[in-house]
C-alpha cells in the first residue's frame, strides 16, 4: 500500500501561486497513476489533475487547465501540483491520490473511486 502525505497548502491572495507536494512511501512501484483532487466545504470531491506513473502523460480538469501543472520527482518519491493564477474558487482541501488500476490517464479516469490510496489533505485558501 502507498502512503501519501500532502504539504504546501496555505493562504494566498487571488492571482498568487502555491506549490503542493505529495510525499509517497511504501509500495510506490505498484502505482500506475497519481492525481490531485480537491474538496470545498459542502461540495463533492472533484478531480484536478493526474499523471501516469512515469510522468510522461498528464491530464487536467478544464477549471485548472493552463494554470496548474502536475509533475513528479522519482528520486524524492514526490508528486507536485504547481498552482498559478489562483482564484477564490480554488479554495479547498487538496488531496493526493494513487491508483493501481488506471492504465490510461485521461478524461475516463478521473473518478475518486479509481484511486485506492489517499493523503489526508492540505488546505488551500485563496482570498479575493
């Protein structure tokens, strides 16, 4: 099983930037895809971005496309989410997730149910 720990969240003004980190440990070699999700108070968890195990393929939700970038550092066993041009609607708890079953990263692999390992989340608050 993969253990995931997010960090890097905080308070930022609209238009600012943050970089979230997801440190992975355990059976990281068994993961086929990594992703970031977010959940605002009273709302359902939504997909943000994902990448293949190799990091060669990425996919983004329309709401963050062009502003967010997902990447990974295999040496550090860490996945990142660089968030630029932040908006108040980006305010949420951001979760890192790992999947052993996803073979193709894309629009058909964005369901939270496809990810078996989750971090505890890190709060991102964007003020207007």
